[in-house]
């Protein structure tokens, strides 16, 4: 298929034609296109979210693979990587296979999954996973040490010290302190940094680091809607964190949906987590249209860099790369979720300047002008797929 439009190629916007099947085969100035994108759109490399809680399995009442991946394509995402803290917990061969088969049947975009830190005696290193998620409570485990030392795969750390679990406090030094507990580890990535210091120290220690839009823009007043782990910091810290958009390697959603009745519970008992899978991509391109960051920087944050961190050939429009594209339209609108089971999010109504017009996954249109289409995604961490 030939796609004609304005592409973001080698750092600039150019009128071009790209031929692809599941991979990009040819890039030319002119062609007889099978599909043409509207004039007010830009085709960028398929966006990636490396931190998503799809839920599924016993937690499918909160979100499942179909609802999450439809929402993902509405948000311009062509690849999402799922977290293991589900029910059952994904950290052995059996649960990894179960989780992957849910994605294999239902995913409308490309996917990957992280394993949790396995129990002693369990080894999942050869499974087709993206890497390991290390939670604060894992930091004391012997197996975590083993993974940090010996695994070739990505280790993605939720940066807080385990202490908070017992005292209920979540101070920002606890985030910084946790970085030293993984020092010396290879391929360590720090996720959802909430302070500018965490970003700076992570980079100094040789780690890659990401942050979420909600830690920058949501007010952390004591309501369940904005209750999240790690917590949203005060306004001074948040204002400093906004500068992090020039420093971090990637942006992630940390989409963590809950049922409405759960978020309606009193603050002390309601579960932490903010939903907003489809927010990150329009948000980052809005920043670019406002002139806060360049278009190239927006592409880096949601496409090129997360692909590099994940260690996959992805996130570029070039020959022999997989044919995943996100088509961005300049438009003023107010954000809302559509396909996710969770409609409640603190970003609801947030004014944006960019919208996703089309999402192409493995060479097929997975979302077009408001409508998701039934496309089958692949596990990009499975060498046989
Ligand atoms: Zn998370």
C-alpha cells in the first residue's frame, strides 16, 4: 500500500509517499497513493507507551485488552507495554503465557508485557517478555539482586523505598533514595519520576527515565480521582517538573484504570491510579504546536526513545522498519476517554491543540477519524511473531 501525506522524515516535515506491507518498503517523493492523509495532518512514527496497566484476567471489570487497546489506537498508540501487578500476578511461565494469550486474541495494537520479579527458583528470562517491573516491595528481594546483576532484559523501577508501605508517607527523598538501591544494574529504567531531582540523578547514574503528563499538570488535592502512586507533588515541585519535558527520555501514561465504584470510595480506602491512556500523544504534540518543544522532541518522547529503551527496531519511518504510523491533526478540542472502561480521569476536559486522526498498526488502519477498526497486534518481543 502507498500512503501519501506530510511525513516527519529525518527531522523535518516533507510531502512524501511511503510504501509498506507490515514493513516499510519504499519512500519516494511521488506515487499513485492507495490512501492520502488530509492536508492539516502530519504522519509521525507509531507512538509507544512503555507503562500501561491493561488489567484484564480477574481485573477485567476495570479494563480488558479490547477496551484498552481500542483506547490506545484512539490515542495514537501503536504499541503498549503492560504491567504485571494484576490478579493473578504475572511473574511465572504460566501467568506470562496466560497474559500473552489474552493479548494475542484481543489486542488491537502491538504489545509487550513485563514480568514481575519472579519468586525464588522461577526463571522467566527466556520468555518473550519486554523485561521486569521492579516495585518498591521487591527491592529487598534476593531475586531482584539476581535480575539486576544477570538479566539482559530491561528492568523498569517504580522509584520509592519500601519504607512507605509501613509508614504511609510518600516524601520525595524516598523516590531519590530508591535509585541507589538499584545502582550498578544494567538496563535500568526509572519510571514516573515526580521531581526534577529524580530525573537529574537518574541520568547521572546512567539510567534512562520517564515521567507522566499527570505528575506535571494535575492538582493533587485529596480526592480519589487524583490519588495515584507515586503521589502528585505540590505546585512548586510540579512547576519544576514541567522543565523535565526537556530532560526525560520518554513520556508514559501509567494508565491505571479502576471501576467507578472503587474511585467513589472514601479517600483513605479508594485505590490509587489515574486513567488516561489516550492522553499522552495528543498532549505531547499539543506542546509542540504551542512551541514549548519541537516536533522532533515530541517524536523522541513518545516514539524514538521508548523504542530504544525497549531495545526494539521501532519508532522510525525508514526502510525495513515495521509499518506503524500515528497521524496527528492540528485541532482545538477538550480531552475525554472514549473506549476505555474508565471514563473518570482528572485530565477530562483538558484543552488540547492536537488530535489523533489515524493510527496504522502493522500496515493496517487501526483507527480512523473517531472509529477503531479490528486490527490484530503482535508481541514485538517475540522473535517468532
Ligand atoms: Zn504503573
